[in-house]
C-alpha cells in the first residue's frame, strides 16, 4: 500500500497535573498525575519530568480520558440531518438511499459530507469511527477515495467498509413480491448494479490504496450490509477478506420485527443470527449491528462466536425499531460498543447523546433496577468496547502502549460543577461542550472547539452551498419513491401483526 499522504509521527507531549478517567474507581477519577505521549502512543503515567523538545500541557482542573469510539456509522447521509420524519426502517430506507442516478455524488460532495461528520465528532471528543459507508447508486473508486481522504485530512481514526447489497430488492424483504403490481415489481427484481466480483474488485482498491494510510489511522473493514442482502457466496468471500487482513466484518441483524419475520418466512424458520451461524460466518471478527429482535438461542450463538454487538439506541428510537437486550448480552459476556448509526437517523453525530440514551432506555426493560446500565458500563462500551470492535489493541484505554487517542475535559465547566461522580456526569450531564482538546495518535486535531488540520469555516460554507443546490434532486427522488410507499406500508403492517414470540417494543 502506497500511503496517499505520508505523515510523520508527532512530537512528544506531556500532560501534567491531570486526573485520569478510571470507571472502576469509586468516583471515576485518579489522583492528579502526568501522562506522556510519544510516537503516537501513551508512553507512561505517573509523576514525570518534561523531556527535551516535548510539548507540555498543564491539565490542572481537567480530566484526561480515552477518545470516544463511534462503533457504527454511515457517513453517506451526513448532509441529510433533519430531512426525514421518524419512520420504520424499511420505509425510511425508501427515502434515505434509493439507488437513483440523480443522487450520485461528485467526489467533492462525498468529501464534504464525510468532513461534516469529522468536524462534529472531533469537536466533541469522538476520535475513532467505524464507517459502514453505503454508496448511491453504487460505489466507485473516486468516491471511495474522497471518503477516505476526508478522514485522512481531518486527523480521525477510521475503519471504512463498502455497505453494498448484492441481491435484488425483492429478495431482501418478505411479502413484497406478492404486494407489488408488475410495473413496480419489475425494477425491484433487477440484479444489483454491482456484481459480487465488481464489489470485491472495489475492496481490492480500498485495501490496496487506503488500508494503513495515515500511519495506520485509516484502515479498511468489510460489510455484507445484512445477511439477507447478499448471496452466501459473496458473504463467504467477505469473510475470507476479513480473515486474511484481520478486518472487522459489519452485519446488520434483527434490527426490526420485519427482519425476524423474514427469517421465519424466507429462511426456513431460522433467525438471521442462526442463518449466519449455519453458513459458518459468525466469528469474533464480526460486528453484529443492532441485534434487537434476538431470542435466547441467538444470544447464546453471539456469545459463543466472540463477536461484538454495536448498540445504536438513538437510531433505534428514531425508527421505532425497539429496545436491545443490554443486560442479557452483558450477562453472557457479549462485548458491546455504541454507535450513532447515521446523522439522518439521529440528527446529531454525538456519542454523548448516544451514551445518555443507552443509560436511560434500558430502565424500561425491567423493574429490577440492579439490572439497569451503570455509567461505568456505558463508558466502557463507548471506549474499550469500540476499540475491541475495531480490532485495535489498547484503543479506548489509558495504559502505556495504547494509541494516544485522548480527550481533555474541563472539570470546571457547568456539567461537572459540583463534581459528584465523574462517570455519571460524563454520561448524564455532558454534551461535548466541556471538551477542550482532542488528540488522535498523539496529534492535537481539535482544540477549543475547532479542528486544527483543516479550514473548518471554509468547509462549512462550501458544504452549505453545495447541499442546498442538491435539494431539488432529493425532492425529485422522494417523489419517485412515493409510488412504492403504499406497498411497503402494507408489508410493514403485515410484519407488525405477526406474533414472533418476542416483545422489544412497548406495543
């Protein structure tokens, strides 16, 4: 791999007089100490003296914590915040990502929309992201390059995958084939716009050009989108890529009741988790995304596989998908990470909102308050859980040798005055406004609310103008998709009426 932009390691940094986040301590804080960063990694903690040429940052009155990891994300709709009302996933996707040529972005548009997410994340202390990026109408090398370049330029740590279904639309959903009139069924019966071999060639491009760029900050991942959206052969080929290069493999599973019904009607009564296991593809490299409509057998399979589960509570609420089984997963030792999912299904790209929602929504799961999430559990999912899912050893920790992806938080800011319990206040009180500095791989990439590597103001102006000009095309796309709405609604209503033996919603 030839690095598109070779980077030199940043000079060393010494944080002095900081408090370190330690969720396992009574109040979540270490005593005041120093932390040294060298070669992009944490070198030491304790009482340290400045070394020659080292940048010294006085962190008195501040908390130094691991950067947050956005464990699941789709950057492709960063420019669509607030565009759609809350809708069920299968109807939401009609308008979110129709495979229309009118919506094909230019490389510059792909760069700008990705950079919007980088700006929002880095400002608020999210240092790493797993981007399960989808491409409308299909992936192209220059668009892949634009997305990766934005992450490289911003200074973020990122895993990038190509979330592209490979079977016709009618093969992914139950009931729809019988509900659609012939004129509407025909376009949804066509093969996907890119074949498995073409998609694998695009992975060769992604891995060959970008895997390991930015001194290892930018890496590839692979994605089947969801098991029912690809053939078993392509799914197996993705797993082989994952195994060969040690890449995370992203797979949405059982996000909705309708997906549970799909397994009953289209997979011989097997859930998507069981189907994946039967294919021999459930592994510790896999990120299972959402996993809401799972039964006990599914949970046992997930636990035995060693996979991570990416929990996206705000998106799950926005789309009415249901409540994931948080405590049941932790009881089985299933590793959890947290994700925003996407800007259009969260309307912010904030891990702080995700953490608070995750801490609150599961109080509705059981009256046994001993089983409700704790603040330390939430913080671990947002840091070390994300690092594990990304397959980045040490990421999300403050141990020597770990990547120096760090966030400096002002403990004199309002969310922490008075300071009672730092873990609870981080989860329940903080919104990102107290973040004073964000460091990735030993480099300060955001400080005092602004990114250091890019002209943020100019990018925001350009993005505002560019995507305002895109609104007529998006409105035309909405109009074209309206003709499918009654039939998708009928499909959704049929699935909603089905008793699947699980209750993951209030009704």
